[in-house]
């Protein structure tokens, strides 16, 4: 089963995606991460992208969809997680078309629900690895790195994302409400939406996701037995 995460900024979609990738072999496709790689490459395009991200706005659909299509083709038949796409209804419609073209029907959209205050606290405490992209949080003991300022996984320096400041976060949250929240209705209408309370600790959120994946496998085996 493939997974699409839909969530306000800093709801923890990056963290649970990494857990799923590490423990269950999912291909983790993060559009935010793809854009950050472009920025770090020092290209002209990366500079343009950085300005948009730093304002708290969304990057243009055309560029992001091109990046996504390339990644989906790369992972071919593997199971995957989409972290950060779709972020508006037009992208959801495009994704639907891509899935139709590739014959992908086995997927669920998981909404990681969290209120604005907690999302703000998570964003302002977030620190990420400058090399491997692992995420930590200085305001939550269970999410802090073992050694201050150093990545547990690769030993590189941890940095703050330039968009994780209070004023940009407010704009990002408004962008989410206006453009991304309607995507929830889109998946609700086609019976593909599941909601999870993401205000809990990441291992609890992860357990809920495992249940969803497990239940789906159980249901699938029942359906298969019936049709045999
Ligand atoms: P994220 O790491 O998912 O929080 O993404 C960081 C930033 O990258 C977002 O605030 C957007 O500016 C941009 N971004 C990521 N994914 C998309 C997308 N699907 N469409 C447009 N912009 C995106």
C-alpha cells in the first residue's frame, strides 16, 4: 500500500515517513527535500526556489510536478510514501492522472492532524541534519539528538531551516489552510482518506499508521479469499 501524507507544516510527516522507510522499506519521496537539494546545489533555480520557500509560499505546480514524476518513475514498482505532495487540489488531480497512467490504485491519503499552537512549537524547535536531512527537535526530549547540535545518524552538524521562524511559519500555516486543506475533501470524496491524531509522540503516531497498513493487508487477504 502506497501512502500520501497530508498535513499542516511541522505536523511530523517527515519523521513518520523516515520511520516507515527505515522499518518497512518504503521509498520516501519528499518534495520539500528535493527542493532543498536544488537549493544546496547552488543553482539559479535553487536560488529562486529558496526565495519562495522563505516567504512561506508554494513553489509553482509545473516545477514540482516535473520533479515528482521523475521520482515516481525512478521508484517504479516499489511501494512509496509521498511527503509534501499534493499541496493543492490541482496537484491532487495531476497525481490522480499520474496514478492512472502508471496503474497505481493501492494507496491511502493519511491526514496528520495537529493544531496550530503545537505545529508552531514544533517548527520553531526543529533542527535538521545538513547532510542526511534527519530531523530533530530541541523542544521535545524524545526528539532531541543524543549530542547537542550533532546528527545521531551521520555525525554532521544540525542546522535550522531558514523558513522555520515565527513570521514565515504564520504564512506557511495560512498557505496550508487556504491551499492544502481542500485536498482533504478531495480524498474524502473518493473514500481514500484516513485521519490520525498527530499531536501524540512520534512512536504512537507511527503505531497508528502501522495499524492502518496492517488492517488494509488483512482486508485485502479477505477480499482475495472471497474472489477465489
Ligand atoms: P516541506 O519540507 O514539505 O515542509 O516543504 C518545504 C517547502 O517546500 C514548502 O513550504 C513549500 O514552499 C515547498 N514545497 C514542498 N512541496 C511542495 C509542493 N508539492 N508544491 C509546492 N511547493 C512545495
